[in-house]
């Protein structure tokens, strides 16, 4: 472990509560970036000698069968659209062609994680872990005999295995483990680019990592210990948006949250709106869209978007954490707009579902719960 990594780990441990909160806020946003290559750990700090510049003009030598690529696109779309069974069916179809298909296992893990994140609750982490472990073992075996053309693709998927673990740990588990998994994901993506610097999807993982480690390193960046590579990170993510083979919408999703962090809310809203229309069954992209509208002080649009989210949550009973968050946001917006009808809707709805609200949910959102209870 380098001196920078040791120092960073000590800082994380010494300021555990602060970094835990910051990390969770970020990862809640990034959790929607689903299958086939998405984000790096937001608060991971790199080795001082990490490679970040690649020949981005090179042409990829990787060949992906059309049928396989279509299956990955369909699985990604199903997860973004919160069509869980559809994604499982695609994984089953891959398994029918190859009983040990590691990509099928990765899709199944992605479904479980996205479902847990969408409902803000654990439950399937053990099964998700088994899928990821099995997939990674299989990918590692295939890497040993792969030619140079296939190695970058395999390293890309290995990086995804680590990314999924890092995402889950940052949201529900250990921040230290999230950091370790994020570093392993970074290494896999960078090794992939070392093999094939023209493979555009790898730039998404590396670019998102470069941006967030720079944006969230705070005093380490200001003091010059951590190099500020936000612009390079954005450049890499934009390359993935323009050229990604496997996960173009994953790249767009990553760019939304980068733009939001840069306070470029209009640009972020334009991307989120397009994806919300494309994936209209779920609320994946309605969340950042509503947040952008609120930040831009377009309160009517924000209210209307949260009302769309609320309607979807009502159709999916049991997701009370997000329902409470949505109703609280609606109440705040309705007050600004002097919208008595929405305030009444929120109050009556809360009166019904609050009877069955678990105690742990009330503790988690005690301020929101207390305010809504007064309606």
C-alpha cells in the first residue's frame, strides 16, 4: 500500500461519520447506474503512480457478437426500466446457450442490486454476492487463455464485479470495503485500457473514477496531494457517452450526476428527461430530473415530476422509505407553490401508509415523518 493510500485510509477512519454520510449521499445517486459497466467508487483515492492517460483515438480491437451485445443492451434497458423479471429472463436465455455464462450471473447480480437500491433495503445481498463471486472466478479463468482482443472485454466485466460490490458496501455495508473494491475496479478498467485503449466502455469506469476521486477528495486535492483530474474524468465519460458499445445509457446516467455536482442542472435535466421518457416504466431517471428542477427553482416542474414518482411508488407497495422522501419533497414544493391540493393529497396518503410504516423507517426519516404527521 502506497503512502497516499495509507494516509487516505487513516483520514477515512478518523472521520468515519463524515465520510460515511458523504459517500452514502453520492452512492444513492450513482446506484441507478446499472448493468454492463457503470461507475467507479466515488471516494476512492488512487495510487500516486496510477495511469490515467490513454490513446483515446485508438480503434478498439475487441469483437462482440451481435446476439450477445443485443442481450446486454436488453438487460441494461430492463434494469433501468425496473422490469426485473424481463432482466432475469434475459439472463436465463444467456444461460441456456452457456450454462456457466458469467455475464448471466452478472445480470442476475445487477437485478438484485438495483432492486435493493430502488427499495432502499437489504435482503438479497448474499445471493448477489454468490453471483458476483461465481462470475468473477469464471471471468478470471477465461482471462488466462484469452487473446489480446478478448482480454479488454473480460477485464471490463471483472471491473464491473468489483464495482457492484463497492456500490453495495458504500450504501449498506463497510466504507473501507467499498474503497478496496473500488480500487480493484479501477485497476481492472485501467488494465483493460492498457490492453485495448480504443475500447470506449472502459473510459466510463476510469472517467467516473477520476472525476469523483478529484471532486470528493477535498483537502487532499486542495493541498496538492491528490491531482485534480475532474476535467479529464468528464472528457472520458463524454467519450463513453458518444462511443460506448455496451453501456451508452450507463454513460449518460453517470454524466447526469457529474453535471449535477458541477451545478449544471439544465444540462443534467435535459439528459435525465430523455432517459426518463425512454425508460418510462420505472422512476430511475425521474429522481435526478426532479432534483434538477428543484435546484433550478422550477418548482411546478419539480412538483409534477415528484407526483409521477409518487404514482409509481403507490403501484409498488412496500417502498415506504422512498414514499416518505417523495411526500416530504412534495410537501415542501407545495408550500412554495401554495398548492393546497397537493398538500392535502400528501396528508391523506401519509395517514393511510403511516399505520404500517416500520419503526426503523420512522427512525431513519424521523424529521420527515414528524413533519408529515402534522398535516
